[in-house]
């Protein structure tokens, strides 16, 4: 009896020791862990546990307090005053105050190679009003600013550590988040440890977090099933049905804030004019009408997607209701092609080697053939395909976007004249004017009206045919509770708890 | 022999210079602007311009080669643009992992492949020969990736005996290290064992039919002595060559196997670096593996001398 009791106690102790580390399987290895220089989506998953931001987004994409407890726009919307949470310290013990916020914003704006400059472009200066109050002065009103501050641009780094490490800060990042950086072995693991001075310490139930990148979805899942991981991101849609029957595991699905689309070369290079698809809006309309979005979502994503026709999902408050998702209409597509004088237009559809992109291209090819299109598929490794897109060396390109919390992040750089992500080469003076207005208008209702006007123009010109919004698919140990399904696809570790 | 060795050593320097030029030059043929892929999702033009300057991308090719090789001669292999870690650190971090995996896999291959080849040659036409041939056919035709996933499903998910993936340093916990390495080492070793078996078999068959083996048997030597001391020794030369080549390949990283088992070795490093256009890392890793290859072929040559006294004159 004694022996059994001892064994049971040892087992319980072992289980407890095990539960203190949260092991997470990532789909890729993150890039540099410096919020100013970071560029990848997957890096943001690690930042979510390591670096708190001035504000955060919740399940409904509302902006909620994090390091800033409250904020106020000036009457002319050209200054944002934020109250900083008192008593917050960085993971090296340094105090987080208004001066530290000023330091970080200025670092984001001035550091060579900074990826945050564009997101903070209208911020002209930062004033420290008192130790816990900071004011961001803007050159013009900028509606997407708060959403940017809910991402890497709002992450505050420890000034002393950042100054000492310079551009090597990413190797030993120090922030004000719940877990502090311990070590990183490239392509193997990133280990974080609970920061005992965290302002919301009561919400932390794990001692350590370990992130391991495993690119193959099958292997990632095998690791979860064998108990090597407690949580994995980006589960393959085809595995979901079996996972939902597994009582030891749980599945979370969240509609992404990004989209899957087909970018069409309408003016990026001379090639746009040599092809009926790029030259004639009627051919593009016929192309869209030949597509069955529900069929695409079913075949490519196993229905783990929400069909859509805009840069934001139909569930978003900024979705332009005046432009609903068009139904498939092959007869109308054929009539449009006839009117355009090309009954059998032929073009090349460029895709990366990612398996879902290739599947998508094949289904599009089959669907549009019924309307008379002859689609040739060209596959290139991602970096190569991106380079071809940038040079305008394509007719149409299967391209997805991970999305930003503010609709501006899904639209401005893609449809503004000469913007960096405008691979379509779309340029329309009226659209540019409306885009500028959408950035300076802070009232959501008025902003929505502007987006409806933009949608009416852009969706008729079709530089991008939006298809659907994928589900972020997560799978985790059924004993893990407190998983928050936030549409940015980033796991929040505060509040996560493992039942014994 | 010494003269030969000196000649071989002297030829290493121009070979390495040529290899370094090849690595550098071929990489420039990769399509795509590395600054664009490194600039990530946002594609901020100022970041792209900054990376161009930082990586000397706008300078002529010979100048860029000079920057790189100058650094290498000073022991500075540059740094990864993606993770900001020095390339030398990355290489030193991955080299022991890959070396351990390669040696374990080679050990498994030798232990299975050579005895199977001998048994199959000696017992030509018997059930043993057929069984060894069947094993070889299976080993050669089974893709590593597939075998790896099946082994994970059986030993990790179903039986729960071994960890599905990951790596633990042998200095931390040698048992956990072996548990993590045994499956990938077997997957890699199995394929090589099959090739080794085929080569051992054909070399042994050739030797076993030669005159001196008949003489040895006529002298009344026991069969094990004839086979192991007289025949095998002469049959070893092609097997050593093959073994060295296979070991060299293993050291350059077993890409798919490392991906499946998440072993953080050269294979994973190099494939990620190529896709991310992280040139400095690719160059550093390829240079190190090319040097390892050259060193191994030199060692193989020395091994010929050891097993074949006729070459020593």
C-alpha cells in the first residue's frame, strides 16, 4: 500500500513537473526576434508571449488596453495621448515609463532596416508629458495607428538593453511581456521563462514555454499526438475531421484577418496589355463569374475557410455590403467573353510550390475552362514567384496575405498607386483619393462609407480577385484551457492552464 | 606514399579556392532579389534599399566575392540576415549534430550492409542470398521521408517508446540523445546499408572466384579465414570508396530526414537558408561540407594503403 501511494505521488509529481512547460509546435522557424526588425508572421507568435504592446486586440478585433491603460485622440485627431500602466518593469528589471515608450517608438522609426517605419510613418514626434503619460504627435490623422500599436510597432523594448545590444538586440531581446527570453537554437527551439515581475503574474500558469519549428504538418501533428507538444498551430485542414473525434485533443478554428486571392497584372508591366485578362475588365469579370468560391473552399481547404470577395471577411464591420459575393454564372461569363471579342482567352496562372496554392490553381483551371478560359499553370518556388510578380512577369498570381487588424493593412499597400505590395499595378486617382480619406477618417461609420466607395471601384476593376478567408487551425491537448481565439492567429499565453 | 600524400595535400588548396568560387558564383544564379525575400511581408522599399547596401548587392560580383573570401580567411563567415546569428556559430552548432547523425547512420549501415553482402556472396543462390537481396531492394526503394513518418507513427504515436522528434545533446542526457537519434539514424543507415550490401556482394563474388582464393582453400585454410582475411580485405577497396562518399553525403545534411525528425543539422539549415536567400549561411555551410568531403576522400585514400599493402610501394 505504501509503495503504491509513493508511486502515485511520484507520478503526480512527474505530471506536475511536465505541466510546467508549455510546448508549442510552430510551422516555421521565426526570423530575428527584434520587434523593430522582425518580418515574419510566425515571429509574431513568439512575440505574443514575450513582448507586450501598448494595446492589444480581442476576439472581436476591438482595441483593448495592454501596456497603455487608456488613450485619447485630440480634437483634430493629430495627437494621441496614452496613459501608461503603472508599476510595469522590463524583464531585466528596468522600469517601463513614458520615456521608455518614446525610446521604442523612436527606435522603430529611425533604426536602419526597421520594418515598422511605414506603420508609424505619420508619427512625427513623441512627447513625454509626465512619467506615465505619452503623446504621439501626427503629421495627419491616421486611423490605422491604434491597430499598428496592437502589433509589433506597439511593442516596447527595454531601452538600456536595446542601447547596449544595438542591432544585435534580436539575439537577446528584453521586453515587458509575460515570458522572458532564455535561449534560441536556430531551427530547433526558442525557450522562454516566466517573468516573475510581470504586471499580470496571476494569469501565468506555466514556468516555461518552448517553441519548436516543424514545417511538415503531418510530423507536427504526430508530435502532438505522441505528447511531445501541448499545442500546434496551422493544422492541415484534411486532418481536422479525424482530430475532432479524438477525445484527448481539441481543435480551434478562427477565421483569419487575411485572405487568399488571385492577383491579376492590370498595369504592372507591358505584359498587362498583351493579355486579354489584364487588358479588358470584362474578361476579368468573366473570370470571376466562372469561379465557384464554395467549391474552391471545399476542394482546396476542406471547407476550412469562409468565402469572400473583399479584403476583409464578410463578418468584418468594414465589409462593404454594397458589393456582395457574386454567384457563379458560367452563361454570363461566356456572354461577357463574347462581348469582349475573346471567347477563349488564354493566360498563365503563377503559383508558388505550396501545396494549397497548387491545388487552388488546378481547381481554378478546371472551373474556368467551362466558361472558355485556357489557364496554363506556372509553378515557381516562393522567392522566385515573388520576384516574378514584382517585375510584372506574370498574368495572374495566386497570392495570400496574412492580414492586419485594421482593414487599411489589407488594402492600402495593395491598391494604392506604386505601393510596395501593388503587384497588380493597379493605379486609379479616385481610389487613391479615397484611400487617403480612409486613413484620416476616425469615425468607424464614416470610414465604412468610404470603404464602400473604394469597394465599388476596386472590385469592378479586379486587380485582385478575392476568394476566401482561411481558418487558422490549432490543435491542442484537451487538458489545456484558456485558449483565446483571436483572429490575428497569434496564441496569447496569459491565462493558459493545464489541468493535472 | 609520403610523396603521394604531399601531392594530395597540395592539391587541396586550389580545389578549395575553386569550390569557394563555385559556391559563390552558382548561388548568384538563384532567381529573386535576396533583399526582397528578406524584407518579409511588408516589402518596405526603405528596408529593401538598406538590405541592398548591407549585403553589398549593388556591387560587382568579384568585389562581393572578395568581401566574403576576405572575411572567411579572417575566420569571419558573416552573419545570417534572417536570424542575425554569426554563420560560424550556426555551423559550429549544427556540425556536431550532423556529425553524430552521420556516424550513427554509417555505423548502422556498416553493421547491416557488409555482413549481409558477405553472407549473400558466400551463400550465393541460397535463401540467405535471396533474403539479403530482398532487403537491399527494400532499402534502396523506400523513400526516407515515408519510412521516417511511418516509424514515428509506430514507435512514437502508437507505442510511445521513442520521442517523435527533437534533439537532445548527448552531454545533457545521453539516453535521451540516443532515443532521439535512433530512428533518423536507422532511416538513413538502412538506405546506405542496402547500397553497401550490393557493392560488398559484387566485390566479394569477384574476389571469391579469383585464383588466390582457390589457392588459399587448397592450402586447407578454414572457410572463415579465407572469406574474412583473404577475400574481404581485397574486396574492401570499392566499399571504402563508397562508404566515404556516402559519409560525405550524410555530412552535407540529410535534408528530408532532418525535416521529418526535426533534427537541427546542416540539412535543415541549408534548405531554410536557400529558400530565405540567406546567402552567407548557404556559402558557409557548403564550404564546410565541401571541405569535409575533401578530407574524407583523402582519408579514404589513406585507408586503401592500410588495407592493401600492394599500394604502399
